[in-house]
C-alpha cells in the first residue's frame, strides 16, 4: 500500500494524469459497461479479462525488476552494463 501512497501524490497526479487518473477511470467505466451488458451479451467481458491479465503481467513484471535493481543497489552489487541491457 505504501507504493500507492507514493504514486498518488498530488505531484505525481499532476505530472502523470493519464496513468494516475484517466486510465483507472476508463477501466472502471468499461468494467461497469461490461457488467451491465453481461446480462444480454457476454462478449464484452472477454476483452476486459484479456487486457486486464496482460496489464497485470506487465505491471508486476516491471515491479519485480524494479525490486531487483533496488536491492542490488542497496547491497552495493549493482548490475553490470551488460546485465542491464538484458532488462
């Protein structure tokens, strides 16, 4: 939860409004739309699940790499330039 507290500061919201405001609002709007439409046509649910799964995969993979880099710096064993190119 601390990461979200850091991400959603007034400065970051003003600096990155698409990532902090508009994308979550668009996703929430589409979820509501898909849920309302699911009673008559469930074809709106599959795209949401597909995009959501892909987004989560990319997001948490990026977070894992960030944690690896942070700990390598804290432990004073930073990645070599060649190793960074793999990331």
